[in-house]
């Protein structure tokens, strides 16, 4: 592993190693307190963040490293100076770059022109750090196993759904993506995920019917309007209303757990009843962002 732009270039063994290292870091943080000693990591944000911002910052400090935060005041990368020059400069000071960007191409340019590992902390296509924290969470609640695990992503076919499909495919999970007509995930990413699932014993299916979630371990939601989308929430709500996760859907499907990457829009994609239920894994997922990301950083930087 040289970079972490998407999970799709990783093997099942590599992803399982990240999950197991994340669990070990969570259980024994002291063991890793000097893992990134003397290392500095630039964390760049073209879009807002709570979880990603804090979990990388605090996580890097817990590994003995130093996070340098570059916020949205700098505007989109490539505006003040080229992404090429940005990457060339940063590579002279820092040991890795973590970037949340509008366009996946920006991450590819950071890799192309920089000389340090690059981690994708969300782009238009993927949210791989989120998916690793999510599968770590599912692994934990299922007694440290993903064998036979199943998850139904219900909502917009977006970056979060893409990474859940790809990571689930590699990890051998049954991933069902349920969206309104016209809001399916990217067709090429779906084909890639299906191919990876066939190689690793997973299964990826698409549907427009929430009853397809019957029997899954967890129902997973994301916001219906992502950062940078120009759709009006009012219009989207009319189309997505039948896809809301509420108590009835949890009962009808028999799903034990509710997952969400957050921020959650309560009463829109999911009701309070579900968000605050005993089976809600939201805060465990949020905590695991830090552990999973630390495992990713150690995998990239401690060779
Ligand atoms: N889930 C997630 O990435 O949250 P933030 O946008 O707050 O970082
Ligand atoms: N799909 C959402 C995820 C937020 C963490 C977005 O891109 O805004």
C-alpha cells in the first residue's frame, strides 16, 4: 500500500489487517504512542468536517505525530497555485497528506506530483476511511467476524455507498444498495465492486425497493444531499420519502443495527427513534474513524 485513495486496490488481507490493527490500537493505545514520532501529516479540507477533522488530528497526536491543518480558507486546491506545486512544496515538509477534496482528480495529482503517501478523507467518488471504520464496527458487533455479514445501504448512490460496496466486496460481505430510480451508484464502480465480490466471496446487489433489505445485519444511511450537490433538499425529500429509515422499516426487515456516517439529518433520512435506538451504531462508527485511520496511517508510514 503506497496511498489510500480508494479501497479498490487493496487485497482482502490488507483490509483485514487494517481492521485488526485498528482494534488493537483501540484496545492498547499505549503500545502505539510513538508509532509516528517525528512525523508530520498535512490534513487538507476543501469541504466542512467534524468527525474527519477531529479524528485525524487527535488520532495522529495519539501516535506521537503532528497534524498540520489546512482549512477551507485556502479555497479549492489549484486556485492559488497549481496542485502540482502544492504537492511538490508539501512533500518537502510533511510525511503524508490527508485530503478532503471536491474532485478525485485532485487526489490523483497529489499522488502524481508529491512524493509522500496520500490518504483520501472524502471526495466526490469515495469515502474509504469511513468504510474502514464502518466495517471495523460491524466486525466488532458481530463478535470479531465479518463472515456472513450483510448490510443494506438505503439512500443516494454516492461516495459513501461506493466505498461501502468496494470494501464490502473485498471483505466478502453481502452489500445491498437500495436507491430511488435515477439515484443508483456509479455504474462503473458497481461493475468493479461486483467483480471484486466474485473474487472474494461477497455479493453486491442494487434495488429500488426497501424490502430488499430484509434479513440484513444493518441498515446504513447517509444524507440525501451531499456536500457540493446543488439539488434542493425539498425536491429530494419528495422523491426519497419512501426510503426513510424508521421504526417500521427496522421491524419489517429485522435489521438489528442502524448505521450512518453522519452528519445525520434527523427526521429526514432517519427518524430519532432509529438514530437513538439501542441498535444504533453511530457513535461507535464515529469513534472507530480514529482507530481505522490510525491503522491506515501506520500501514502507510511504519514499514
Ligand atoms: N462522516 C464524516 O466524514 O463526517 P465529517 O463530514 O464531519 O468529517
Ligand atoms: N455523502 C456525504 C458524506 C458526508 C460525510 C457527502 O459527501 O457530503
